[in-house]
C-alpha cells in the first residue's frame, strides 16, 4: 500500500487515515472526540519541537473546523438522557486511540507506526443520527476533515 502511494505519478500522494467510530451518548455531553493519541505519543512526545508543532497544529485545525461545523446548528439542542445538550468537540478525550506501547495497537496506532497521519473520531449516537438526517451538516463535517489535511 505505502509503495503504491509513494510511486504515484507526480510524487508521493498524501495519505491521511481517518478512523470513524461510534460511541454511546454520554450522560453529560454530546462531544465529538478527536483522538490523536498515537501521533502525540509516537511522533511528538519528547522528540522534536517541529513534530510536536505539526501534530498540535493538525489537532487545533481539526477541532476548530469541527466547532465551526456545529455552529451551523445555530444553538440547536438535542434531548439526551432527559437533558438538553448541544453538539461540541473534545480534542483531548480519555479514549484517544492510544493504549500504550506494551499492549494492543488500534488501527490508528498501526497507521502512525507506518508514518501515516491518523486520527480517530468518536461520534455519539445522536450526532451520527443528525449527520445522516442533515445533508448540509454532513457536507460541512466531511469538509472539515478534508481541509484538516
């Protein structure tokens, strides 16, 4: 796979692994979790300032783009667990696709080990349903991912 993309006419094609997962609605938020743990731990942590800056720039750009996407809902709230909640973004979630070096590796972690930038997006059920109902929101969501790389 890597060799095929490295030998594309005109030079190496950029590769970006986006792993989209579903999660249950939480009791206290409707966060889109942006998991970049493998990139943070394997590329940026304690290595060099340039790598750390690149990883942080990607994370901030993606989080900012996703916040803009959810602003398009104009304050719309969703009833989850008998509470009204807005869709939000969490760029430092507990579950961030990195389980450590001495245990199994997520597919995002495996991609990072092959030097492919990888993110894991965790979407609550209510968010997934709204993305499937709302074509405009879906278009902006996809655009935020695409423009992040």
